[in-house]
C-alpha cells in the first residue's frame, strides 16, 4: 500500500537495454536496473551508492522519465500514470547533474537560465519571474545581480549553486542529485553538500543523492541504499549502514573511504572490476569479488533480503545462515 507521505516509490523497477549482436538480432539485455524497490519520504534524503556501472544513473534517468522502463512501477507523489501531463511530472521531480560546466547554456544569462523553467511551468508574469529568480539566487548564497551575468563568469562551485537554484525554482517535491560534487574541487564539496542539506530542511524537498562515494552521502542521508550490478544489496538508516554494515560489499565500500589521517597507500580498495551487467555472475553477483563467498553464493540462487533491524535489510547468504557477515 502506498504511504501518502512517499514522494517516490519504486516497485520491482527494471531498466533493461536490448543489446544487438551479429546481424542485428536481439541477443540479450543489459540489465542496468533489475528489480529495485525503494521509497523516499517527504523531505527525506536517500543516498544511493555504488560503483560506476552499477545502474544508479539508469535508475535516476528512469525516475526522471528520460529512459523507458522495462517493467515495475514508478510513483511520484502517489501518482504513477501521468498520461499527457508530463509538465506536471517534470515539476514534481527535478535534477542536478554532475557537471555544472556543461549544464548551463553559455549564451544565456543566469537570469534567462533560471527563468526558463518558470516560463515553461506557466509563470507568465515577468516581474514575478524576476522576483523568484532573485529569491532563489539568494537562497543558494549568491547575489541577485548574478542574474545579469553569464556562466563563464562563475567558478565551478558557484555554477553548481546556480544549477541547484534552477532545479528548485519550480518548487519540486523531489530533486535527483547525480554525483553533484564529484566534478568540483575537494575544497568546495562540503559547501555544496551543506547547501543541499540546508535547502532540504528549509524547503521540505526530498533528495535522491547519487554517488559512487559513501563518504559523500554519509553526512547528509537519512537512509542509504547500496547498489551492486542493478540490485539494491543493502538498505538502512545511515547509522545502520555505518555502524553495522551487513553486506560484504558495503563493508568494503566503507573501508575504502579515504582517511586523511592515514597514508593513501594504506587505504583499502575494492579488488577486481565490476562484472558486466550483460553477463552478470550467477548466484550472488558479488561472489567473484567477495572474500566471504561460499557454496550457495555461486549456486545460481540470488540471495533475497534478510531483515535485520527496523528499516535495515541486506541480501547475503551468510545472513540466512545466522552469520553476521
Ligand atoms: Fe559474499 Fe556470498 Fe554474501 Fe554474496 S552472498 S556477499 S558472495 S558471502
């Protein structure tokens, strides 16, 4: 049953891309997202973490309506079928992209870039649009005079602030942030993360925060979902994930968070490459890289979720055998 406070609800979401080989016949499917269930409540921040190629960007694109889904359900604010009302859907969910350099039109002023979505969503009064642009620039820590300037006059961090203002200007219920700080200088990442957190609290907007780096989502997520090869392998409150990680993959991700108090060559790194989503390993897809793998892991049975504490669950055969992984 749908919780009326869920801003986003995914049920059994699959995004498979047909792959044509040989003479153009469909030979298989790249299973970028393969049966994901997730919810995000009003004003909540969910961190979605996993290595490059695990499917998190395909999931984000599906939520944005940018790629067709193979099966499953996507509900935004309790609504699945938007029919021809795609503008209303777009107003409900907005996105902040990784690269603030290519996200803004270099020929438009910042004011034009921010007023564009307002026009699209029916704000026909020009002075109302200008007021709203000035208000949003203030909210992201910029002077309203920035509206008269062009993107090249701003630093990377300032441009990402502008992109955040553009995403929030139509008052969405959910903002999908796809690696929003990974293209920025390390010294300003914390400022952007703090800004997103502050705006989440101030505006009550929910965030889907996507990152390859658990360290980035650690301090801002109410809950964290760890994704591996198209599936969620562990999900829980940030405290569950960081103090009692149950899946060997989550443990390795935590151990590989850079620790500035230790020399870089002593930091743990994940061994091996992520397998192809075209030919995922049988059984637990993590088994070729898992130091705890044992018989059932390779037998062809995908581990199901084991509930741990309230809201905390993980997929690992060790858990069904009473082993704390
Ligand atoms: Fe490792 Fe097996 Fe658990 Fe997969 S199911 S994470 S291979 S122990």
